[in-house]
């Protein structure tokens, strides 16, 4: 992982990849502020690796200190993101040669890729370019994903905030349905993200504890959806409590392995576009039990809700960006700064480097010990893991208009030096 010689002074390229989060820009701030402190100029690629291929680079040195600091509380991806999978070196050598040409043309010696497990794969492939194509480039992955499914790291920047949003929303909507249940709505269904792993759905369990507290039913992608057991539990809960809150992961599947809610489109990684399981469940409740329902699909609201970010998450997002620069400047290659938990209560954590090949293309699902025996709830062990991640608030500056003061960067383009690339 560590090499002896430090590369010659050059520039650092940072790019954002995959689904963005409410704190990914805090990682960008960690990268840019630390690099500036070391006198290193940071370029950002517009729309992730595509910006590198198209030579669409942004000169972050044109941004003020205040603008970079404001990234710490601005959601979305300030430089644009992408879902784009690089093929293997053998399958598309031209693409890799183009990347090297762009890096060389702009004297880029460090590449930091901020993303999830697919992006860790991209980062790993680029880290292997140096050797294969005789260009001295150090490549570091920066973790991010609301799905919390990266291997090795204890948690993923972006998750703590979506977990807090989900737990708070579950609690608030449950107070609403409880008020209405006598004469109106009896079932509320919240659909949350997480294609293959139920971490976000699990976080809703922090809203309450005990059989009668919401959420009464959590549906995880780790468990096959059992329609009869689901309907029976909704009925029993409404009869006992008077109302029922259900939280469903977008990724739940039936016994045939089909998603309950596949929209029919796929991204370039081959992932199915999901969204719409809540209305499917609501229709089922109405058909089988006749209860009045409401359902909600927060979709992008959950991963952009910076107003409800977790303090721990915002701090970790910044810390991994900062550490990535330290690792790059120390001559490391093909690593990612990961979060290591050293204590649950009080919650303590530190950052360590981990090899990218232990992270790329792997998915960390919820362990069986985190799910209750009936598969509809979370255990005490899950609470111990999840609870620290939603602790604390990360307050925002608000303007006179009542809106958060989010920053819009200038994103000044670097002059192109190469002919256009045909993809
Ligand atoms: O990046 C993870 C994620 O937020 C998933 O939970 C969700 O299914 C997906 O992204 C949505 O991706 P997109 O924004 O590309 O449609």
C-alpha cells in the first residue's frame, strides 16, 4: 500500500460519484481545505469520472475560503456526480489511455474518488493504471453512501444523516396517524432507500422501542417478503394499538426474487431503478383489510435533507476527505480512509486506511443478529450500532428569506489541452 518515493509536486483531482448525500460536500471541503493547507491545487472533475474522460475539469482555487467552508453544510454534489462504470483495462484500453492523457496533460498526481462500492472499483482500476501505463498516479477512495453497505468501514458517510431523517420522520408521521386513527387513517407506510441492504429501513426502528411503539413493521431486503405474515401483523397491530406504521425498504423482493417495485429502468452499473413499493403495499392493505392508509416516498428528500443531518455523520464526512489527502500526500495508493468504531457509549471513532480491493464491489448487508426473529424489527444489538450514528445536530445558517444559506460554487473550467474524446 505504501511506496517509498513521493511523486513530484502536481495537482490533485477530486471527483464525486454515484448517488449524492447531504454531507458529500463536507468530504469535498475536507479534501480542498487540507490540500490548500499543504499548498496543493485541487481540480474537481465535472460529473465524476466522466469529467476526467471529457477533460471537463474545475479549478477549485478560484473559490473563496468562505465558499469552500460553506460546502460543509451544503447538500447535493457541488461538482456533479455520475453513474458510469469503467470497463476492464483489456475491454476498453482507449478509455484508460484517455484518462492517463488527461491526468498527464494537467499534471495530476493524486486522484481522490468519493463514492460507494462501485466507485471504489473505479478508484481501484485507476490506481492500477499507474503501473500498467507508466504514469505516476496515487489513487485514494473517499467513502460515501446513504446505503451504508460498504465493506470494512463501520459506517458510511451519508448514512447517519439519512438514518436520522428516517427515524425522525417515522416518529413524526406516527404521531400524526395516531391522532387520526379513530375515524380516519389506520396505516401509514414509509418507503426508504437501500437497494440490497436494509440499513436505512433499520434506522426507522430508532423511532420507538417495544411492541406497541412505531414502527410496528419494518420490511428489509434481507428477508423475503411474506405477504400473509405482513397482512396478519398489520391486522393484529391495528386491532391492538389502533393504528400501524410500516417502513419498507425499496429493495424488498418476493419469493421469486423479484423486486416488489421495479420501475423498469437500469443505470450503467446494471442496477434496477427502484421506487414505488409503498403504493404496492398500501393497495395490498386496502384489498385484504380495507383500512384507510397514507404512504410516503421521501426519495431524494431523504438523502438531501441537510437540515436534519447528524452531527456525527457531518464530522465523519469531513474527516474522511481530510484523511484522504493525508494518505495521498504520504504516498499511499489504492486505499480508502474508513471509520473504525472504538466505543459505542460514549461513541468514539477514528479513521484508518483500508485497501480498496477489500471494499470494491462488495456489499455489507444487515447481519442476522440485527433482525428480530419474525424479521419485522431490529434487535438491541442493532440499536447499539445505529443509535450513535444519529446523535447530535449539525445546524445550518439560515438567511432572511427563511431558507438555508447553501453555497453555489463558481465552478470555473480549466482550459482544455486535448482534443475531444469520442466515447
Ligand atoms: O446511492 C445509493 C442510492 O441512494 C440508493 O439507495 C438508491 O436506490 C439509488 O441511489 C438511486 O440512484 P439514482 O439517484 O441514480 O436514481
